[in-house]
């Protein structure tokens, strides 16, 4: 997070932010230069950290015994490697050099990542296991073994996360005045005040549900917080009930210690210096007996379930895709139960009662020390406590915004935007000026995740009201954003915007905006192509590239692609663009093979990939072949990487690094030296089968040499990072890079935050 955020924007940032056994405690490290002046935290020289686990498969010592590059031993399990990514997020949360509220932010992200991991990835493996399917992973690890390994690693991670919260972070926050307390710790005056608050504001909306032969076990919604209550009547009859904690009230209740207050002031309070904070479920538990007159509460237990949300939309059978997605959103709340979380120390009889009714196996049950649903703690980052956060950061404003004519600037040259080091104001300026410019006749835009209160949507609606032809291609199937996208789409449609609801059989993940403008010499097209979503909130914390261009071939390609997305065009070949599902994999493979040929002819073969995920076995195999030919390959992979680097004779020319820091590394660039005539592609596509085969994605070549050179310098800087960077070994283990004696500390994010305008 880059500046003080409201609770709403903080939650949005977490949701956008798309994801370990216990690691050893980090030794106290000596400090090097501070980066406080740049608006970021201090950077210590860290001792080496590893994500090592004795039960990981041993590294392949050499190519001996490997006769085929499709050998499953050459591939790392996708799900296990994802867990290693979330371990690195947790490492940021546990880093004592990170400000306290930033630690809480990373902890919340860690838990949010785990929630989505279970809802999507673990649910898919469970389905494979129940159906008797063989492994779909390149390493061919059977589903049952994957689930066992996942549980073991996740338990280790949770143990570390819970201990950090209970023993370090929570006490430290209390000491610094962020007082998250239990009900029992409140003063009598505070408790008395909360009695009235509960009776008047909370009690009326609570709905206890009986569980007996006449009242079947209720359906529990995904990730909701619930109480299971054991009751005894005056006659000694034992009964059970479920009580859901309302999710339309603030989970955090801010209770003043000294001044008088009113009920409507108990919600989120950014200036909480005089407040104690209690959790809503703690207040409900204290008064739970009032919901069951004539009964005694003999035990109660807080629980939370995670359901399968990776359901299929039967697009081919749907008469109306919009209605199908609406139905899907409702169904997803009640998919199969994948995980049950129970508060630690809960009543054994209640636990057994719940597990029996949910028909769960032991590997699906997780006992939690500390608060449940810590993924929902992100609103606390909105507290007005700047001394507990990274100082706010604002990127450079692009020159054309200051000059006031984005079209003239783009006509003269291609423009690269690199967020957040350059402000998202450049993108907003492009779309807003297009919406009001009388010479603009049409705007076409893809929308995947545009966030709350989107200025992009507002600009498109304004453009339509000014008489322009406006088309928005809204991807209804953007996971976890379906409902928001439906609402935006319906609002734009009411304003007269031409809405296209996705594409049957494919997700539209490309990030495109096309502006058509009537000029003196005829119609002129301008295009913005991005690696990230049109979301101003996430643009503050995600690193992404964006290209503004008036290049005739690129603009014509984007026009043709919009016709594919909105009409019946079956075009698959383009002048400059690389487009999934038709040409992304083949284009990347062709460039890898060309680099091998260039290396054989000239030497100095070089490939650099920067992306979020590398899973596709065809591309991994081609990279192995290039490494065997002597091409040096540097991979900067934030998340999942199924390639094993450093295997002698196979991948000893490949390095894999991962940067986890203040900003989420989301940009994608594929750079090939090609004998000193480099080619670099940027765009929306990661190297995963779903991106290459199941989505409409776009990569665009960077044609301007000065931009290519600038991109290369930023990639070299990231490869030199020895502060926020992790290196992966051939066994899948990550080791945090350290500043060695005599070495200069290189924090790529910090350097770009300070000096982006100079690279």
C-alpha cells in the first residue's frame, strides 16, 4: 500500500492483491542505509533466509538418467510452489524492520491468499481425488499426495503466522496505541455503554437457527463467521443452534476510553488514539445467552468454512450469459466444503457435531490460535497512524499530463508508463480527455477488474452522454469480481454504453483502450495497452507497464481484435500483436528458438522473462533446450514457477528470482537479445496454460528503441536486487538474497521510487 487508505480502498487493494512449514527465526541483522527519505521502510542487510523443508524432494544433481525433457522430475509441483510464494509474503509480515501496520497488511494478504488457494486450487485437487483422476500437474504428483503435502506445509505456515500475531505483532500494536482488546479487558463504563449498543444495534439483526429433526442443519455461506452453540433447557434437554455473525456491520468496534460517544460513532475510526477496539464476534459471544431465553449456554464455538468457488459456468447451454453469471455467483456461496476452521480449544463435542454434519475428513480441519478470518483485518491499515506505516508514495506525473495534450504527445512518439513509479493519472488523463474531446468519435475499452467508484467507468458514461460511440467489453467471469462487474455493466448500459459481456468459452484478460479521433488528415487511432487492470487503487501498489501508441499497425490490430471480441470475426493473425489463444505460446517458442540460433551463430545468447507465473510445460521445455544450447536465461517470477533452475546439463544457465516487497510485482515483459537486435514483448499474459489457451490475452512488441533500453535497465536493476529478492534452487527452495561484505545494497523498488525518471 502506498499511501494512507480508507478502509474501503484497503479492502479493495487486498481483494485485488492477487498469493509454508515454519521457517527458522530470522537472526537480527546489521543495518545499512536507510531509505526513509524515499517514502519506504528502512532496509537492513538481512541474514540468509530459506524456505527449506526436509521433506521437499531432493534436487536433481545432474542430467544423468534424464533422457527426455518431459521427465516429471524436471518440473516443480504448481500448488507446492504457490505455497512457497505465500511463505515469502508471510516473511514480510514477520519482518521486524517492516512498520507494524505494514506487517498487519502483509499478514492479512497472506491469509487472503490462503483463502483463495483453498477456494480454487485445493478444491480442484479434491475434485480430482474424489473423481479418481490422475494428476494434471507436470510433476505427476497424485492428488492425494498433493493434499497431504499441502496440509503439512500450510499447518507450518499457520503456526508461524499465528505465533507472530499472538506473541509479537499484537503486543507491539497494543504498546503503540492500536489497542485490539477482549471484551473482558474493557472498563465497566465501556461495558455498560456496549450493553445498549448490543441491544439496540446488533440484537435485532441476529438470527439464531435451531438444529434438530424439525430444523435441518443450515447451509453455511462461504467464509462467513458463525457460532455453533450447545444449549441446555430448564428440563435438561440438550439442543444445538447456529448463529451467523452479521457481515453487513463493521467487524471492528471502536470504543472510546474517556469521552462520551454515540452508537453511530462505534464503527471504523481512523483516528483511534482514544479507543479500544473489540471484535464484533467477541461482543456477540458475551451476550449470546440473551438469544436463547429459557436455556443455558453450556458451550459455544466460533467456526468458518471455505467452499469450492471454482465452479463451471455452462456457457454453451446458457441463453443469457449475464443471467448465467448471476446464478453462478449465488451458487458459489454454497459449493462443496473444502476447509473448516475452528477456534483453538473449542469444545470437543461441538467440534464433532459440526464435522459430522459437514461430512468432513480430518485433513480438512484446521484449528486456529487467535482471531479467525484475519484476511478481513485489512481495514485496520486505514488507521491514521503514519508512524506505523510506510510513508505515502506518489509516482511521477507523466509529462503529457502537465502539457495537457496526450494525443499530440502520443502522435509524436510511443510512451511507456511504469506504475506506480509513474502515476496512473496518465491513463486517467488519456481516457478522460478522450471522453470530453469533441474530435473523439469512439472509445472502445476492455474492463476486467476496475474497482469501486471507478473513474474509468465514469469517463465512459460521460463520453456516451456527449454523443460518442462507446463500447465496453466487460469480463463477467473475472473471479471474485463478477458481482461488481455486473453492477458496472448494468449502470453503463443504462447510460447507453454498448456493453459486450465477455466471450463464450474464453475469458477476456487483455487490457486495451482504443480511441478514434477525427483529425485534419482523417481518422486517427490511439491505443493504450497495459499489463494491469484499469484500477486506480491497485495501480498504487501493483507494478505494471502501459504503452500509449499511435502506431498504425498496432492500432489496426487492436481495432481488429475488438471486432473479434464484439462480433463474429474469426481473425487469428495480426500485424504486430501477439494474441492468445492463437499465437502467444507459438510466438514465445519461436523467439526462444531464434535466440538459440543467434547464440549458435554469434554467442552471447540472452533471455529475460519477468512475469507472475511460469507453468506451461512447452515453454519450460524450450527454456531447458535453450539453456542446454548455452543461452543465459534470467527469470523474474513473482509467483508460481514450475521450472527447476540450476540442474547441471539441463538448466545450469537458468536463474529464477522472485521479488517480494512494498509493491506487488505484476508487470510482464519477455526480452530476447536476438544478436543485439532485441525484441521485448509486454502485456497481460502469464506463461500458464489458462492464459495461453483459455483467455484472450495481448502482448505488444516495444518498437521504440529508447523504451526498450529503459525497460532493459529496469530489468537489470531487478536482477541485481539483493534486498527484496529471493533465489530459487533446483529443489524448489527459495533463499533470500543478502548484501555480502563489500557489496552495495540494491533494493530495486526503492531505487525506482527515487530515481525512475533518471533510468
